[in-house]
């Protein structure tokens, strides 16, 4: 399966619309999240503008480790790039949301409107940064080979990917501590989402949460070494992926 290389249309960009509203007015409506697997949820838009002290420990650790020329993938409002800039580091933010890119540029960042898998995104990066459940951009487990091949194209010699994710197995935990996962079904970390902000409705998209064991196994198959740098409080973790 080939990975998607497109960007969003402004009228199909609910998160970008929420980011633009918050940047323009200091407040935003509800950014609603729907899934066929879960109940309706909501993303606090103010949290997308968090500063370094407000970031979770895993994100702070990733920003500390990032070095050289950094590609900030799925940069959103640009909060990670801005924090890196304050640390004296050189980062290029990229996102598929035209409205988020518009906001990042208004915040003084040289943001790129481009999909990670678009060959027009080129360069040799010392760090590829993928935060806020960054593995989600892979979409589905069947795309992971394309993801690792893409990382080989983008990484400079000695470079690394810093990516966080969560292991959703806790959703299948029984009272006795065992896990009732159907091994014959699709991988349990594959989730479909759709977002809505006011009257802006986005198209459904796939999002991949990957447990570290599975990530490490695939990394090895494609010539990478996976290291769990730090674990979070609730089945989340930060991984560093380096070419062997």
C-alpha cells in the first residue's frame, strides 16, 4: 500500500481552524474528535499552544535530545519548534494543515505545508521529531515499511528519529490483569478518527498507536535500532530510532 502524500484543503481542516481561532482571539470552540472505536472526545485547543514548561516530560526529553538540523513533523501551532528555537536549535516545522502553517508563519516560523511522504520534502536532517503520538502519522501498520524507507531518505548520517507513542493494550485489560486482544483481528493500535470544529468537518483518517515491542521488531527488519528513551505515566513512551 502506498502512503498518502496530500495536504488538507482549508475547508477540511478543523484542527487548523481551531488553531487559527485561538491564535487570532485567544480562545477557541470545541475541537471534537470522533472514532468508530471510542466515544466522542475533545482536544483542548489551548494545549496546542503550550510552552516548554507546560509540556509533558516525554516531550521535554525529546526536545533536549534533538540536535543538528531538526525536522518537526506535524508541527501544529509550532510550539515545539518555538521551544527548540528558544534553546538555540535549528528546526524546520512541517504540517499538512494549511491553516496551522499560516499560524506558524505568523508566529515567525519558516513553516512548510507538506506531507512527510511527499518527495518534495527533501534534505538531510540530523533529527526527525514526531511528537504528540507522532507514530500516528504512519496511519496503519502496513505503512511502516514505507515509513522506515522514508526515514532513510531524510536522515543525515548518524541522525535519528525521536517519536512518541502509546500502547493501547490497557484498553483491553481484564480485571485479573490479563489482556483480551484478538490476535486474528487488525492490530489493536490502529484507530480511525474524524475531527470537527464548529462547522468545519474533516475527512476520516487512520492513526497508528504502536507498542514499543512491535516498533522495535519492525525497526530491526528495516535496518534501524529502536531504543526506549523514557516511559510515561500511562503506557506512553519516547523512542529513538537510529540506522544500524
